[in-house]
C-alpha cells in the first residue's frame, strides 16, 4: 500500500510543506512525496518535470492523502487525476471554509485530522 502525499507546495514555507508530510510518513511508511521535486525557488522551465513526476507517482500509488488547508490548483488537479485512475482519495480538511463540491465528490473520505485520515488508510491496507 503506497500513499502519495498531496497538498500545496507553491508559496508555502518549509514547515507548511514538510511537517504534515513527515508526520504522515511516520504513520504510513510507504509514501511518495512530491517534495523531492521542490521548485519553490523557481519552477519556470521545470513544469514538465514537476507535473510528469507527480503524475508518475500518482500512477504508482494506491491512496492519495490530500492535506487541504486552502484551495490549490495543483492539489485539485492531482485529486482529479488520481480519482480518474481509480485511486482512493482521502482528504484532510483543515480549512475553515466549506470544501468545494469538486473536492468532496472526488474523494472517498474526508476527515478533520491527519490522524483520522491515516488511520482510515491503515485500516484499508
């Protein structure tokens, strides 16, 4: 059981990008982390490498764990890509706003905490 760690990267601090992913990695162990393609300092000219790398990782995963602090175009694109390939999409909604119907529809489960979401994934393994 492999889980892709989906969530905003662009414009985020190291802590915002890495802390939740580190915690999820401790609990889930077998993860694919898009932070290996960290181009926050400048993605221009690297779009294909970023997107194709993310898509390849999603193709190899069983679960997409989505950490959702706020709307993100890349996150939404990854959710739809995963859903269309039959991946189990699990959302951690830490926002204070209602989720988009698109995110709700294209997810199998929505939780308010990372612990609950990872427990759900571990229960399905």
